[in-house]
């Protein structure tokens, strides 16, 4: 009788062991399947290299503003200019003539037949001009030949025709007049109503070229008395005003020097820079130069580029970056681990009043302090020095911008140094410690916290 019971008991035990093991496996699989399908997955981003090179289209449409003085005709008549537009003239240079008949050339030809010879003094003056031009000629600036030609023309008119002109002025003063430049400067034969505008009087509509008009004057044109006849640029310092958006204003608000490239001829130079408020209360960028006024004297509008060096680093989404408070711990309270790599602290136990070495992750360090995430300490924790009774209460914090690294399956706050901003991304520094290329970071940092287990 007992033998039969023993057999039944043995048989019962053998069957239950297999069933229990199999059942446990099924339960384990079921739990993991449930967890997999019910647990919210944390989206992540794999860090890539990036730069702002594509963003650096810093091209602007600018208005050139100078100190321009308009001169007006003293009589009605036909004008004849002796100096090429855009040339530099000295004071009292013969600049233009006005005659009421329009036949100045014929009159001069007839009047100069008896007075067409150059004196030794005249020839010496021309020789000085030729020598000066030869000594300063630049093969890369062929336009200076035309400037010199115009200068010689004006000089010859001065020398050969001066006696004739003076004689005619006495005899026929009511027919024509000879006018000289009143000051040294760059001469222009056009007006456009921008002459009195300063950077602080600019308004947005001034940039609209569709509504821009200019009046040009040429030899042979008839000019009415009191009408503009020419203008001069009397100062080497001039400005280029740029229309800025909010992003530009924020980017350049602390800038005082820039490198500027003129897209017209690819000239690049350094210039002073500032932001001013215009007549319409909007802010504009102002480039100030002290040279090249003659080079761009005839240009009211100039397309320029603010030249910048592309920034390279790591590209991270803006949504991954969050501001976090880290505890500040002076380095003098730290202690290196046995391997020499880890950093620890003598953390005092509030119950036993004993200290034990604690090795929290170091988020960042500088010359004086270590910075640790708040999740690794409690406010008021006390850290002591190993070689003294000095103690430090953990409570002071500092804000840092960073991302949550999840390479190890849980979040670790990693500080980033933002170099530049793109539309949806930041370019951050690729530093020796911290974030690295191909690291996985939380895509939406607002949904997690420090030291949180992550399901990917």
C-alpha cells in the first residue's frame, strides 16, 4: 500500500518540475511582450558632424551714403564738362562751362587761333603731370588712364584756352561762363535726393530700387539757372546701410568690426560696424569705411557680403537641448579614485556622522569646480576634506545647457557649448570631453530627467 503511494508521489513531482519551468518561461516572455508594447519608447537622435557653411549667405543690399554737396547752375545754357565723372578734382580746377548758344567749341577754335601756343611754364606743368602719372601707374588699375586723360584735357583747356576764355568772358560774358571747382573732392554729374540722407534718417522704403530715380547730366545738355549741375564728395569716410531682420540684429548687436566683400568686383576689406535706429524706428546695420570712396563713387546701391569663417562641430536638434541646474562643488573637496580616473567626494552620513567615498558622474569641470547633476546629491549634503575638518554644504547651483546622453541605457546630462544656430539645430563644439559624434541623445529632452532608465 505504501509502495503505491510512493510511486504516485514520485510521478506527481516529476511532472510538476517541467510544467513549472515551462510556465515560468511563458510568464517571463509574456511580461516582456507586455512591457515592450505598453512602455512608451523614447525617441533618440544620433549625433552627426555639422557646420553652418550652408547658412552663411550673408549677402545684403546696401545703400551707400556719403557727404555730398550739390552745386547749382548760375545761368541757363548748354553745359560742357571738362572732368570725367567719378574723378578727383582739386580746388580751382576748370570743371565745366555754360554757354547760351551751344557753340562753345567753334567759338574757342576761332578765338584761340592767335593764342594757341604753350609757354615754357605751360610745358613744364604738363611734364610734371606726365611724370607723376608714370611713377604712380598701376597695371591693375587701367581706369586711371581715363582719369589721367580727362585731367590732361582739363589742363590743356586751362593752358591753351585760358587766354581765349578770359578774353571771351570780357567780350561776351552774357553768352557763356567758365566754372571752377570750389573744393577738392570727387565730382559727380547726377543727383537722386539721397544726398542729405544719413544712417539715422534711413527708412525701409529707401531700399526699394523700383521707386528710385536719378537725374544724370552730360556735356551738351541744356541746364536751367538754379538747377543742379554737379555735386562733390568731400569726405573719404562713407557709409553703407544694410537692412537687417531680427536675427541679423541679434547676431551683430555686439559687433564693431567686420570683413566686407563687395560683390561688384570681389574686393574684400575690413570696416567699422554698428547698428543704428533709422527714421522709421527700425534698426539697420551701418558699415563705415575710410577708403574706396572714389572706387564706388557712382554707386548708390551696393551688394555686399559680410564674410565669416564657417563654424564646424556637432549637429544636435534644438529639442534635445535643455537647461539644467548642476551642483557646484569646489575641487579642493574632491578625491581621485584608486585608478586615478574617477573623481570622488567624502560624503558625510547624516545618521552615523561617518564619511564614505562617493563617486557621482562629473557633468563638467573648470579650473576651480566640479559640476554634478542634482539627482546625485540631496540638498544640504555635507562633503568633507580628507586631510582636514573643513566641510562643504552641497546647495549652490549653476545653470548649464546640455543634452541627455543615453548610450548606457539611462540618461546622463552632458553639457554642450553652442557655437551657432541653424533653423532647427544647434552647432555645438566637438570637445575632447563631453558629447561625441554618433552618441545617442534624447530627441525631446523635456520628457526625461537625469538618471532615468530609457527604453529605445
